[in-house]
C-alpha cells in the first residue's frame, strides 16, 4: 500500500518519536537526586563561571527527538477520509456517547498479579505456593504467574488500559458509565491509579513502552467537539504518570500538557478541584515533575536530547499553565496541600528576569508568554530583585527629571536635589517627619537621606536606619494611641478611635513604603491580614471613591490577631444547642473607643435581629468584616495610600501577602542551620573551637535580642 493510501493513524505514528529500549531498561537502582540537588549544582556552576549546565540524574534520551505533529482539530482536517468513499461493510453510525467497557479487576487482584512474581525471585518456591494458596479469591492464572514469574497478564493489563481514553475510564472509573459531573468527585479510583503507577516503574521495559505507545495513540485521536468529563478524567489520570522524569518521554509529556493547557476554562475548573483531592504525596510529585520539566527545558544537560527551543517554544508555557492549575488547587484548599514556596522554580533566579518583567509590563497578560504572568513560580529573591531594580530605575528617572528641569530653567544645580532629604529634630521626631514627608511628596521616589538637626555627620545608611527605628518605636508605643498591642498574638493592630485627621496613619504607610523602596527592614509586627489588605487592590484605583483595603477575611485571619475572640466565635459556630435561647445575641457589636463603649449594627436593624442556628455563619462573617475592615476603614485607607504613594509599581502585583511581609520585616524565622551550610571559612574549619564558641555566642545574642524585644513591647 502506498503512503498516500495508508490510514491516517499509521502515517502519524511513523512521525512519533521512537521509544528506544535503552531509555526504559531497568538497570541497577541509583538514588534519584532531588530537585534541590539540581539547584545546588546549577548554583555551583554559576559561581564557577561555567555556562554549560549539566544534570547527572537525567536519563539517556533519544539522540534526535522529533516532536509530535500539532494537536489541533483543523491541522489534519484536509487529510480526513470521507466516509462516503469507504466500502459499505465498514460504514458505521457515529456514536455520540461511547459506552465505556466494563472492567472488573480490583486493586487487590492487581497487586496479587503484579507484586507476587517479584517476590518469587527471592523467596523459596514452596513458601510462595503455600502463600498463594492461602489467598482467597485469587484465580488460577494468578497462582501460575506467582510461581512462574510470567508477566504476560500484567503486560496485557497495561496494554489494554492505556490503549485509549475509553479504556482508561473503564479501568479507573469507580462506576464505568456513571456521569460523575461534579467538581467534588472525579469519579476516579485514585487508590487504584496509585497502585498501578507505583508498580509500572518495576515492570519490564516492553511493558513501560506499551504504556507510552498507548498514550501516543490517545493524544493522536481526532477530537470532534468539546471534551467530555470522561476525557477530563483520562487527562487527570495520564498527567499522574511517573514516567515523565526522563527527557526520552518529554515530547509525549509536552503534548499531553499542551492539550490540558488548551482546555476550556470550565474544564480547568473541574481539574483544579480534582487536583486538590489528591493525597499530599501525589500532589507534590506532580508539582516536582512539572518543575523538573521546565528546568530541564531551560537548562538541558544534553541539548541534543531535546528538540531545539525554536521548535518547542510552547513547552514551557504549556507546563506553566498546568502548574498554575495545581497552584490554584493549593490556594482554594481549606488548608494548603503544600507550602506555596514549593511552587518556586529556583532556576528562574538564573534567567534575565528583568527582561521578562519589562516584556510583561509592555504586553500584560496577552498571548505573549512571560513568567510574570504566573508570579507564583518566581521566588522571593527574584521578586525582591525586581522591586529593587524597578525602584532604582524610578530613582534615576526622578533625579534625571529634576536635573533637566533645573537646567532648562538655567538654575543652579545642587546635587542634594537628587535625594529625598529629611531633616528632623530628635525631640519633635514625629511632627518633623510628618511635615517633611508632606512637603516633599513629589520627592518620595528619590534616594532617602536623613539628617538630625544639630548633629554633624553624613548619612551613609546608618542615620536612615536610626531614623526608621526611633520613629517606629515612638509611633507604635501604646501611649501614642495609633496602634494597640495585642499580647495574645504579639502583634500591633489599628486603633478604632475616630478623628478628623488621619495623616499620621498615612505617615506610617509612607514609612513602610520608603523602607521597601530603600531596602531597609523594619521592626514592625503586623498580623498577616494587614498585607492582604495592602494588596486589595495591588494597584491604587484611579477613582478615589473606590474602597481600598476591604479584603475578604476569615476566622483564621481573626485568630492571628484576637485568638480569644476567634475561639469564642468558633464555639458559636459549632454549638449544638439552641443558639438564640442560650446566647441571646443580636446582630450588634460593642466597642470601646477612648474609654467610651459604643454599639454598632452589623446590618440594618441588627439590634433587633437575633442570632440563630440558621444565621450564625452570617453573624460571624459580618462580625469579622466589621472588626478587620469597616471599623478601621479610614485609618487603613490613609495607611494604604501612604504605602502606595512610595511603592506604586506593577511589581506589587507579583507579590503574595507573605512576600510583602518579608520585604517589610524580613524573614520571621532565623534558620541557623541554613546559615551554617552556606558560610565560608578562611583559615578555620567548622570544627575549630573558635568557630564553635562563636556559634554559641551568636545563638545567645539572638535569644537576648528576642527577649529584649518582648520586654520592650
């Protein structure tokens, strides 16, 4: 048969990447290095000045990998064979809803079939016979496989299961032809999927190759119309395949990711909720495989093992979009499945992230891919560097503009005009600082320099830090009245007293902005929800009447500020008795302001609406919203605008609230172990008595500093 007359599927298969034996043959088991070891190797090579990145744990791949043809419905449309030209005997009615084959093998039966043959290699034959005979429900073929070590039945299972999306659903769906059209239940037997995949890596090479060939056949299928929920389930199962750790499988993996990334938004919504139901171990493995795929594509150990970047420029965007589904699943979970830092790809610290940032600024979230569109993947180091460089560029721009204005007016140029010069008296520190910052609002984006009146000296950084320290201590002192210190949570919160002028709150916000802008760490302990409110929205709205800082907060946020009150509200929600009769509470709160107790309705007519078992959730949410948003709105709005008057930048859109806190206050945890791992010794070793004594002294200093801070507060 000529090439032109051969079936479409056969021609497409000829174009698929070959699956060679050497890429899947089992050899001696070696420890698989972690993703962190790859980063360490990369950092070491960067420091040594090498530009060639290598990774010892990547498996050998195909020497000349050819990528799959584009998977789009219209690509092969012109090559389709019309059903009218086929013989009558092969014509068949199109089935719109295919029937999933009924598969009855259970996880227990599969484990018996698969795992026992490997045991026979190390245990005496007679013992295995006795063990096999004692297993109730096992069939004769299981016993034969146990004794003979014959993998045929296992091979046939994998060959059939991964042959198509229908077979995948038949094998792993809880009920073959049940719809399961819900985001809460994928309908997939996850436990069975895990057992099958865990066993796959221990099967012979031909079995593993048959799985990959089946996936290729599934991905080459011509899609007609939108994906069904069974198609989504097949993608959900296939993306969990542990074989995608070798560059030899990356062409297949890339096309799988491309199809998932191209799904409709509604389909992504289903996948996102199904991902959040995965066990933590499996979820983390998914994230790590995607990160390794992105890293290997950026810095391949053997570039010849992968297609050229020009031919596969869509690989990284597809993988990043799928990773964003996992990040969204992690975010909407009641409790994060993994820390948000697990989504950082540390190899991106080594790319030109400023070029990526400028491209994102120019094109936004358009079709042109940038990592800044997916900021969860950028580490705090990268984001801090972006903000610092963006700040430096703004400082240079402001200084240049000032010089141009002076020269154009033929005025004398004073180098002090290039800085934000703050002159204050120690005895009138707050009032002088407020006046200076108010008068010099146009200069807030210049480099900060501080002078104490009557004291000689140049500010080389020390005076600026002292000014911040003294000003923060004075403003946050309880006697000053702007902030209250909550002993239970050891943090500061906004006082709810009402006044006519909230300029001092604007001053505190500007101080925080100046600290971030000038890379200075402040000794401020705000609860995490303050940073959520600062990023609501991350860019100041053009309409000044638009509310700012009105974040959606929960009982967990209140717990971090007022743990006793949060505990009481939690008990109200879980109370099993009659809430209305036993608590006798209405939709009204009482708050003390400057010694006077005032009452506020949480909703119109709230003082006449009793809290019942039916409306207690609404009561708790309104209570939280009142305490953390509405009761301090004017104070926080001034604070918000003060912060953004200095830090207004698109870079803020890249940050999580936790990352803003790190920029303002530094890391709340001191990791002495990490410090010891990266320290370099000159003339000493870490075991020398001098170094050991110094480590003890450093530990004592840290403990004393923390103790002094608590006493001071």
